[in-house]
C-alpha cells in the first residue's frame, strides 16, 4: 500500500442522504479503477453521512476492491473503518492523536495524518503514524497559502524515511517535479475524482 510512488485519491465529500446511491456507485467506480491501476491508497472522506451510511459505503468499497492490494482508508473515523474491514484511517490535523488510535486499533491498522508544517509532521511521526499528507503544495481553493515545491522538498528531506505524500493543487503535469522532491507520492481530490484521471495519474507515476 505504501510502495512509492503512491497515488492517493480522496473522495469529494458530496455524499448525503439525498444522493447516497448515486454517490456510492460513483465512489465505488473510482475505487475499482484505482485497484485495477495498482493504486495503493484510497480515502473515503464523506463528512455529511451518518455513521451507518458511512459504514455501508465503506463496506461496499472494501468488498468491491478486496484482494487487489488497495488500502481503503476512512477519514477521521477509525471505528467505522475497523467495522467495515477497511485498512485504516486518515486523521485530520485537529483529529484524534495517532498514538491513541494505534493503541486502540493495533499495529496492523494503517494510520495517516494531515499535516501543513514541519511541527505537525514531527508529531505524526512521533505518534507512530504510517504516513502523512503535506498540504497545500500548490494553490487549492479554500486551503490557504501554498507551501510550494521547495518547502515540500525540505520537509521530505527532514523526515527522510517517513512517507510524506504531497496534497493540494497537484495536477498530472506536476507529478514529475513533485516526485523529484523525494515525496512518497501524490494525493488529490479534484485531480483524482474520475476513473479516467485516476488511471492517467497511475500510468504517469510508473
């Protein structure tokens, strides 16, 4: 799952009670495309759903991609992830501490953490997270001032050996320069929200 270069699609957060079946089908199709393309990670980030609906969605995605090597991860809800048979959880910067989740869910539970600076990366590493996203690398709506490619490079070098995944405004045309920093991979929401885009990123990363 964490073999570089990692391509890491993140769902758009559009699912809610009124469109649940439509969004489930769309998210599942993206996950299947990711699995078929050899993508390592896939994050379900659907904050508008009830715990029950999030469990149903996650279980469907896990079932559709079982045996593929795709690590399905749930944003912020380790309980739902574990119940649905997902690989792990992605924790927001202001979410549960990684070490507390590790204690509760064990060594085999994959833990990622959202980070925006070196202090947060250090906390993620010290908290025994398995990887972190670093964002925003480039301009991304509503995500504040971009860090830029050189800050990404410095963070990757400082935390050598700890997988740092670039997130925020990364297009397929940026993939080469981002991976050249030594980053473990690239995550995206808008850039990786269709099967076609997922396949293109995966093919370019090989």
